């Protein structure tokens, strides 16, 4: 049995050096690679085995593939265009510039513009616009407030109007535009609902999950830091005294002056039996409001548990006496012979007087109708409807004690 041909290490190194010294062109490398492959495929015997010497063809194939990979990487950095690009247009009313002289603009996405166009079409109002306002509040300090408004209601001096595609318009005041410049208005459709949102705000450092609250980043090195800090103090100021909010006074007692220094080394540290300190010694929450905390509840939260005990220590019925009578029963209180005379009389010089207190009534209600005959009604209480009907008939209402 014949043994496989071998090659020494010195010959192998010389072959590798020769291959590195004479690099072939790309086309020639391709031809040489295919030629070697075809020769190795057709020849029955090979001068040396692949597992003994490294293949020179593999290096040439790698050098052949390398330009294609570079070309693909170069193509990956080519500029791309998307259909959902933001449409930025200049302000159509009161364009404003920042401290650097750059125009402050707010973009609007085609989806948001299309939704505004639908709302304008449904309301049949071409002057409809979306007002965006930034106010203090929310979980991050600032929050967006959006509402629909009419162009006739905006301020010609303080508001700035931007117009997007399809005639969509957005309105911002100067403080809000200062905080929202460079951002975009988008319309999102989610399972929980659809709404307009502010996205890609360069002035926001963080925002909440719902997207309506955000926090601003204030840099002292930027030239617009002073005006941004002024806006922040303006939004965070109190409505009562218009003073900026100040941090709390976090002055703490020095440790060397506390009594806990004397408790070191003692088992209970001055808190008595184990398990009797801290936790909830008086119960959790409002526990004991009608028992051991009743004094505190009656003092600071009167009426929390409803009625307790007597409220009328000497209850008399005269203050609750209020019998009622409706308008349709008033004329029945007059004797029949006099009633017919008053109703059939043509002159209005005399009018009947009905005093309800001696008749056992206190209040007049407005149910029913009365004849168009002047009448004087004396009562302790009269409803609004009863007074209106009596005056329409030409009568007078007199309140008596």
C-alpha cells in the first residue's frame, strides 16, 4: 500500500511566501481559482493533500469577495426616503426666531394632517385648527394640552400659526413654541384610543408612558439657557404669589445631639419589649375612628361617620309646619257666591284677597291654572312658578310672616 505524499515545512513556507509576493489581479485570480478547481476536479491524482498544506485558492476567493462586501456597505449608507416623512412648513402667521436667529418651526406628519383634514371636513369648518399649549403639571413637570379652535378666536399678536399639507393648521403661543420648537405633531392609533401626540421634542429629556408629560433639559452653556430657565420658572410659578418654587429646607439635626447615641449597646434602645415598637401601634389607617381615635376624628373630621346622637334637643313642630296648596285650589277657598261675582265682573277695580294662613296653608305651589282675574294672595312661601302665573293673570303676591 502506497503512502500519501508529504511536504516539508521549509517548502511549505517558501510556497506561502511566493504566493504573498505575487498577488494576482482580481480577474486573473478568478480565472486561476476556477482553473485550479477544474483541474483538481478532473485530475485523478493530486500532488499534495488539502489537509497538509493551506489552500492558496481560499485566500484568493476571500480577496475576490472583499470588494463586493465593501460595495454593499457603501450602498447601505445611501440616502433613503420614506413616505411618512414630516412636512415642515414656515409659519403663516407671526413667524418667530430663537436667540440664535433660527426660525422656530413645528412639523406635522402626513397622518396628523390627514386626520385634521377629516375633522375639518366633518365639521364643515375650513378655519378649524389644532391649538397646542404647554402648562405645568403632569408626572414630569410639563404637560401638553391640545384642543380644537377656530382661526377667528386666536390672538393676532401672541399666537403663531403653522400650516401643513391638506390645509392642516396648528396654533401655538410663544412660551409653548419655545419649548416645542423642532418637534413634530403626530396622530397615533392604539388599542386604548387615538390621539394627537408630540414626538421627537429636542427640548425634552424624559417623558411619561402616555406621552402627554415631559421634562426639559436646561444647559447653562447654551445661549438659550437663560430664556429656557425663565420659561421654566414661569410655568412652575404659583398662581397666588407668582413666585418661583423653591426647594424645601432639608436641615437635619446633627447625629451627636440625638438621644440614640446614648442607646447604643442596650438591647431595647429605649423602646421597651421586643416587638412593641414601630409598625402600627394604633392600627392601620383610620382604624379606631369610633373607639380610641374618636376624640381626634370628632375634632378634625366632624361628621365623618354621619349622624351621632340627638340633633334636636327640644324638637317642636311649628318650625316644620308648611302645608301647601296649588293654584287650581285657590279660587275654591273663596265662597261660591262671591267667586261667581268676581269672575263675571267686568270691572277690575276690586280684587279678592286670599289670606292663606288663617285658612291653614303656608305655601303656594304652581300646579294648575287660574282665571285671568286680578287676585291678591298672601302666603308665607310662594314657588317661582306660582308667582309667575299669578302675575300673568294680573294678580299680586304678598309675603307675610
